C-alpha cells in the first residue's frame, strides 16, 4: 500500500464526515420543527412506538449494506436521545 493511497482514503473519509455533520445539523433543525409542533398540539416529545418502528426500519435497511444492527442501534440511540432532549427543552 502506498502512503498516497492512505492519504486519498483519509480525504474520502473527511468528505464523508463533512456530509454526515451537515445531515445531522439538518436533522436537528427538523427535530426543532417537530418539537414546536408537538408543543403546540400537546404531544409528548417521546413516542416509544415511533422509536421502535424507526429502529426496526433502520436495522432492516442496514442489513443489505452490511451494517451491523449493533452499530445502527448504538448510533441511533444516541441521536434519538439527543433529539428527545432538544424537544423537551422547547417545552
């Protein structure tokens, strides 16, 4: 393996990470909209059925992409908890 290959792969990872960060920021902005809607309509921030369905859907989508369900559950649990905390702060 050439050092140049490693540098190229690292640049590729950096580019992917930039996209992930932008998507997370976009997701948070949408979470805030949902939080305001829930507040106006007296809907609690946490929806356990939605969370369960979402987690099942995400792990199913990850399977053909060779993403472990453990990775998806760990990652999205963190994202979900952060999302709920944002919505609770709006109340």
